């Protein structure tokens, strides 16, 4: 099973890039944030529990996160390979993923890190609009839809996520950036981390990621 892990702080552009890249790479886009939001909408016990953490901008406990992620990886469409977005978020999640993949004779192939300064993350999250039907992502200034409030891809309504309120954005960054550093260090030690400058326009970041994901690009990029 091919596994690519897209890393970055909240608002770095993981979801935007994963939607552009997954099809081109022949991988299925799996985002734990999307899985949790679907569980919240369905009103499952797991969704109710996870939703309480998400509302505060805190990480959902590892046990719940691993349960929802591994259940998704068992689905037939994931067997060829996945582009993980928003997972792993803690060292324990990264180690659990390594162990599960080792059992299948596999490992994380590459872990690109989209790097964006903290101040820019706040601007991005507060201007983000998300499509109700399939999570397509826009930004009021950097990436506006053709028609305000309507998704270019599927015509569904665009909404602002509850956790994009300024106070929750600050809580997300404060509580999640430390754990991200541990995950980044983990993949640097494993020799699969590739750093990508996320401050550039969306298409330029996509091009850099495609280069980073190609085996030749990986050996040229700054790893670690
Ligand atoms: P999740 O949905 O994963 O949120 P996140 O990591 O906080 O990431 P975002 O979706 O906010 O940002 P992104 O990097 O995808 O950026 P985007 O592409 O949208 O998680 C939500 C919550 O669920 C978490 O807070 C936690 O509670 C829980 N959770 C999820 N996974 C978990 C896990 N593994 N463990 C524990 N808890 C978990 O872009 C942002 C904006 O910037 C958009 O408006 C976009 O248009 C714009 N933009 C993108 N690229 C550019 C660019 N190059 N230039 C200018 N603007 C850009």
C-alpha cells in the first residue's frame, strides 16, 4: 500500500493541495478532519465525542483518531494507496501508523511539509470558505469562487467552518503546533521529510509538491 503523508499547520494548505494532487498521483485523499466532520454530521457516538474537542480547537484523542483512520484504510478504495491529510498529528499517531504499515510490509513513502508562517495561517483560516457537498476549499481573497457563496466544482453552498472563528483559530495553533514539530522530527529521522515553501501561490506549491514527490525530486530537496 502506497502512503504519502501531507504535513502542515492548520491552514497551511494541506486540503487544497490534497484535492489537486490525489487524482494525479493515483491516490485516495483521506483527511481525518473530513472523517470527523462527517461523523459529527451523522450524530454518531464517535462524532459527538470528537466534536467536543474540535469545537475548542483541541486535538481529538489518539484512540478515537486511530479508530476512525484505520477503519477508513480498510475500505477497498484505499488499498492501492492513500494521500493522508491531517494525520498523523501526534507522535503516537505516527508510530501507530508505522506499526500498522509494517504489518502490511509497507511504510510511509514520503512526508512533504507545507511550511507557512503563523501570521499567514490566521489570515488564511479567517478567509476560508468550504463547500458543503465535498469540502472543496476557497479563500475570499487568495482563491475566490467564480460566484460568491457557490462551489465552482459542484455548485453547492459555501460555508465558514465553526473552528475558523478567530478565537478557535488561535486555540488550534497554540495547542497543535508543538505536536506537529514532534511529527516532523519523526519523519526527518525516518529520512522521508521534504520541506515545501507554502507561502507561494497555490499552483506554485502544487508544482513544488509534484517535484518533491517524484523520486528524483526527493533526493534533490532539503530533507530534515
Ligand atoms: P482539519 O480539518 O484537519 O483542520 P486543520 O489541520 O486545522 O487543517 P485545515 O483544514 O484547517 O487547513 P489546511 O491545511 O487543510 O488548509 P486549507 O487547504 O483548507 O482538522 C479539524 C479538527 O479535527 C482539528 O482541529 C482537530 O480537532 C481534529 N483532527 C483532525 N485530524 C486529527 C488528528 N489526526 N488527530 C487529532 N485531531 C484531529 O487552506 C486554508 C485556506 O488557505 C483556504 O482558504 C485556502 O483557499 C487558502 N490557501 C491554501 N493554499 C494557499 C496558498 N498557497 N496561498 C494563499 N492561500 C492559500
